[in-house]
C-alpha cells in the first residue's frame, strides 16, 4: 500500500525524508505560535467575527501591550488578518485551518478533563492529573 503525498514517512529515500522534515518543521512552527494560552484565547475571541484590539482585550482580560504583542505574532504567522478602521485596528481569522486545529485539540482536551475515564490512556492528549 502506498503512502499519500500528504502523509510523509521518515523511512524512505532522501527526498521523502527531506519532505518529511519540511512538514515537521512547519508543523512545529505552527504549534509554537499556538502554544501560548493567551493566543488561544485571542483566537477564540475572534473565531466567529472580527474585533477591535479593545474588544479583544476585554474578551481575554489582558492589557493592550500584551494583547498587541500576541496579535503581532499571530499576524506574522498568517493566522490572523488586520484592517484599520479610523484609528482602530480590527483583527479577524485569516487561517481557518489553524482555528479548526485549535478547536479540535481544545475540544478533545475538554472532554478528557470533564470525563477522564471516557478516554483510554493511549488515546489521551491531556496529561492525567
């Protein structure tokens, strides 16, 4: 059975290994951007509609410098887009796939935390506490 092009294997010829490394590097970069709880809360705040920085600050209960710093990282990664409206900047989701990934992982972890016995140890994403 052959492996689809979107599912790289590290075992194989050099070109397969190089392609796999590029995929893993890109995935690690994305996970690094998403690995901050405040960035996840920001994405949650804007996942359904665009918001101003002030509205985002209120939603995530953080300061303007902190929110702006995290929005900059999300913007540079291509996960959010921004537009100026008068003297305000409004942000919206640019990468729906990144939001879907966050939603899937956070939903699974919420299930595990709510009912730890519903998920076998081998299938868990969250650490057992």
